[in-house]
C-alpha cells in the first residue's frame, strides 16, 4: 500500500503554484520566528481578508451571521479565527489547529553576568532540544521587554545582515577528550547553554565593565534597564533565513517548520475560503504545545471554548447547551508535523508506516509513547470520512506513525480537543531534523497540506 509521490502528479501550472506557495512560506518563517511574531503576521493577513476582532464585536454588540469572519487574539501569542457558516453553530465546526511555538533558548529573568571579560546571558531552553545542536552557531534575539509603566519594547537583533549575532560557544576539538567520552545527551548541559553577548569593557568602569558596556547599549538603544529584564520574554533562535534545500530546490530548510509549516498551511487554507462555508470553519494557532499546551495561551486554556460562547451569544443563540453541542459535534484536524523517514536513520522507523517527504500531507491515527500512551487515537469512522474527502479533492496524502514501536514518542494538541467529544485526527507535514535549529520539509507536502486543510474545512 505504498502512497504515490506528489511531485509525479504535478504539471507545469501546478509546479508554479507549489513554488509560489513556498516563497510565501519562507517569508512567513523569516517574519515569524516567535509565537508573538506569528500572531502579528496572522492578524495582518486576517484583517486584510475581512476578519475583525472578537473583542470589538463584543464591545459593539455586533450581530453575527453566516459569512462573518471573526478572530480572537489571545494575549498576542495565540489566535482563533472563525468563518461563520450557513448551518447552525450546534451542527459543529470544522476546526484546524496548529501550534506556533517552536523549540528555542529563552533568556532567564535575571540573565546578565560577566565572566573573564565576557558579558553573558543565562538561559533556560524551551521545548525538547538536542543541546549539542545549539552550540557554535549564529543566534538572533527576539522578544519583548515590558516596562513597569506597561510600555513594550520589541527586540529583534540578528536578522538584518548588518546586525550582530550571538551564540553559545563550544569547546575546541583539541581539548575535547573528556567531553567526547560523555553520552550525546550529557556532553552539553542545559545550564551551560549560556549566550555570549559581548567582550568590550566600558571605559572608566571598574566593577564588571563588560557587563556595564552591555547595559549601557541596552539603555542607549532600547531604553531598557537591567531590572526590566524581570518582565521580559527574550528568545534566542537561529539567525539564518529559510532557504531552498537540494539542487532541485524541492525542499526548504528553515527554523520552526514544527509547527509553522502546518500553521501556515492552515492560515492559507482559511484565507482561501472565499464562499460562505456550510459549517463554521475555525482555524487555531496556539502556543505552548512544545511544553505541554499549558498556560493561558496553550491549548489547555479555554479561550477557544470561550470564543465559541461569545460567538453563540452574538448570534443570539447562547446557552451552555449550544456551546457544548457546538464543540461535541465539531470535527478537527490537529495539524502538527510528522517525523519524515530519514535514510540515514532507517532503523528508527518501520518503513510501511513511516511518513515520506514528498508523498503529501500525513495523517497520524495516533501518537503517544509506549503503547500509544497519552495519544488521541482517532476513530476509524472518522478516518474513513477523511479518506473520502482527500480522494474526492485530489489531495496527495499518506498515513504514518511516529517511528518504531517503543523507540520514543510524542504528543500534540489532539487529545485536548478530543476532551469535548469531537472527532479529532492528527494531520501534518513530514519533517527531517525535527526540533533541530534547522529543519527540512518538502515543498510538495506543504502544498498538499493547504489543499487538505481547505478540503477538510469545506467538506467535513
Ligand atoms: Mn509540533
Ligand atoms: Mn515539536
């Protein structure tokens, strides 16, 4: 039951569409290296497409009806967008949900120190990373510093060609005998992922002059005091831009394909719906998936449910039962990346049930660890329905599970939405180097994901 390669199905015009989509996607990746930046990009696109803010609609007691487009911006880190359909809300929504946080290195709240004439920043990494991959490479600093008066200072240093970059140093090979004997996962420690920020003392300063120089620059250029770092969120991410990968340019290497490839495909699909849909379409871009979907911007928070209640209310049809029925009767694609088969690490996969780059959007019936633990195991009935929608709409798709049995595992947001009793299945783009600073996807899979998500929203 081998699945066909999507590239073989494309003719000239479609090849052009695949390329054009890839160009837009690379721009999205370059502009959205943090969850906050992804939200800014998304709000801009949504508003251009006629979406308006839910808060505004509530303030103005706007009456909502079929065809209206509304979005909720959850603390600038997550977005839920609704395109209201013809059928009553209680018939359920067609939901696509992806996450926009990616593994990275966060600055601690009290980060700065000086050691042997270097100014350094202490960090705490975010999400699952192989620490050795994050040393000896160019990092950029992105984020926000919130001052006591409530003003925000946006930080983005290391993206322009003329900007400086930062990084975590590694020990020279000549002195690495002891380090090389350590296990891969222990050779670089989390506490040692500190970022080097400077090396020039401030003239006339005796006490920690290099750190003083750093603080002076922050004060002069960004009006930030050291204490302002207590209310800052600064993320160190790879400074490189997304680029074509391979001589045939069939792939893209970039930071944050997990899960911004699915987030982008979802947004493109949603924006591509020009008609009034039968069922209300809902696109979610959520935060904190990489650390368990926790916090007020993670999927476990109830902002989607609350937004549904508000929308029901503005449609003149609010009751607790309406909200419960809407959620229970919904159908969802939990859009998250899949582990692509890597010929260099073939033994980590079971070939018949692996995801292959270029063979289209991937469906995972289940994820989880050790006997599907912690996973959402999608219903066969729902998968049957998905098969028909995909085939009817000529989408290239494949099925997979995450590697060989008992080798490891992982989760997504699927199980959280399934708590409402709705049908949910994982669906995403296959990735190589997942969670490495630079990940790889196939342009064809991204293209098929957009087709799949649109077909799902219009037909599920
Ligand atoms: Mn993911
Ligand atoms: Mn991940």
